[in-house]
C-alpha cells in the first residue's frame, strides 16, 4: 500500500542525517521504499509518499529511525484514485 506521511520536524539536522543514513538500506521488514520526499524550504516539515505493508509497520520503522525528532500524521492513499503513483 502507499502511505502519505506528513512530518513536523523538531530537529532537522538529526532527522535528515538519519534519513540519509537509513533510506539506502530499504527495504526492511514491512517497509518497501520511500517513493517521494517533499521537504519545506526550512527543512522543518516534509510530506513523503511511502510504500509499506501498513501504517503500523511504517510507524514502527520511523520511530526507530527518527525517534522524537518529528511527529507524523499518516493516511493510506487511494491508489485507484491517485494520479502519478508508480505501478
């Protein structure tokens, strides 16, 4: 499934360093890949599109990677109604 995640980032340096370190190691259990990353100009927020087995699996993965450096909101994307998702 595709999942939209909006990150409110409290520690941009640590958050983005962790992303650069960990994203190349995907896939991991329950998380296939990050499809797109859209950071704000100040790097204090980002919206990302992920492919994962579930929101719960993705949240578990992110908590181990970004700790309390950000707060997330999630929703499952309706792939049949989306425009631009990879097949």
